[in-house]
C-alpha cells in the first residue's frame, strides 16, 4: 500500500498538523436573555444551564464571558405581557429596558460586539414577527416598524442588528433608515435562511413569545428547500447585509455549505435552542457524553462552512478550550 491515511492519524502531533477545521471563542456569538428587574437569574427549564438575567446580572455574565475570550453577544428581551401591543410600540420606546441595557453594556464593555434582535415577536401581543391584519402577517406595513426599532437599537449602541423576522425587503429598508439616521457603521447580521423549524421551542419558552394563533410558515422558510436560500442570500447581499445567517444549524448543514460556496459574505449559523436542548437532554440521561458531543457538534457546523456560530454552548466551550481546538 502506497497510501496509508492512518499515518496522518498516528499521534496527537501529526493529527494537529492535519487538522482542517479550527474553532475558538472568536468564532462564537453567545445568545443571552434579559428581563426587567434586579438580581434575577432564572433558569430556562427546557434549556438547562441557560438563564434569563436582569440587567445587573447580565453585565456580570458578560464580564465573566469576556474573561473567557468571548467577545460577541446577541441579546434577546423577555418583555412583560402588559407592554406588548399589536404594533410593537415598546420596541422603540424611550424607556425600553432592552435599549437601556444595551447602553450599559457598551459603556462597560466598549470592545465587545453587541448584536440585537430585530423582529416584532418579543413585543407583539400576537406573538408574530410581523404585523397581523385579519389573521394575515402583512409584509410592507411591518417594514417601517422594523426600521424604527432598528434606528432605536443603533442609537442604543448595538454594533450589529439582527433582523430575524423574514419579511421581504427588510434588510434594504433597515440599511437605508440606519444610513439616513447617521448610523452607517452599524452592521446587519441578516437572518437570511431562517426556517419554520420545530427547534425554536425552548427559545419561545424563554421569552414567552410563541404565536398566539397560527404558525410562522408564511414568512419563515420551508424546511424542504435549499435553492430558495440562495434567493434570500442574493437579496440580503444586494440590500446591504454584512453577514448572512442560516438557522437552525445542525439540521441545515447543507444550506450552510451551499451559501459558503456561492456567497462572498461571512456566513453565520444559529445552533438554536432546540438543537442544544436535544443534546443536553441526552447528556442528562447519561446517553451521550457532553464533553465529547459538544465540541464535535460545534466543529461540524464550522466544517460545513460557518465562519461564525451562535450557540448556547459558547461559554461551556470557552471554559473548556481557552486556546480553541
Ligand atoms: C424570533 C426569533 C426566534 C429565535 C430567534 N429569534 C424564534 C422564532 O422565530 O420563533 C429562535 C432562536 C432559538 O431557538 O434559539 N424573532
């Protein structure tokens, strides 16, 4: 045998040289949930080890993560029911605690990259990402609401905005609104190929943001489709997105791969709440070993082509692998 692939696997040193994919904290974005109050750390039942933090506790958590080398955070607000309405007014209200928290984070940690969520669902009494009229999620009337929310978030100091709503044309509308308001440096991490997935359950538990009626299939993508992701990617790129995201990650590795091959912008992948919960549940049962399954999972997403991974395991990874893998 002239070719023996095992020669390159025979020692840790040789395997190290032959490693094709690397992962370290700089590739990760840690999703965090914030709610109003003080001294609150409430664990999400369906996502053990992940908490909803009051702003004071959130600052502490971010500080701990920064010490581990995590520099990128996406923050989602859990909004009290009485603040929700049909048009998501609270999303750009002057006294909005989410925006105030962002100001505090950027004041304390100016070097971090702070990413927002742009969508109506956390603030909407209908629990949909867009405006609901006669049971229909209407596209074009949602856009000015998203633009207002975006400018308010840019004013609060977010470095990048994350439109997760899947309305048509929203990246362009947001880009123009930001530029007109003087925020040409604020970036857009577009949720480009976001699927109507069953794997968002724990996230909706965390925010109590499930739709009050119907589902999200008229705006989030059909899990059966891959080519359609290329249409979304071309539109988001043309409309001014800075990074393109695929969501979920593990069940859509082929979509990550094709976007990486076909597009020039950095590709992000959202390893979503349900995908993390599955692994945690199996580990709690003793059926899988978290220490091995967690890094293998994240590596698979990188190998498929993700430059950046949003994952609830970011802190766990950074704690175990300070120098990366
Ligand atoms: C909503 C939003 C969702 C997630 C991120 N932004 C849920 C949804 O679309 O219903 C899910 C993330 C996760 O499950 O971790 N704008």
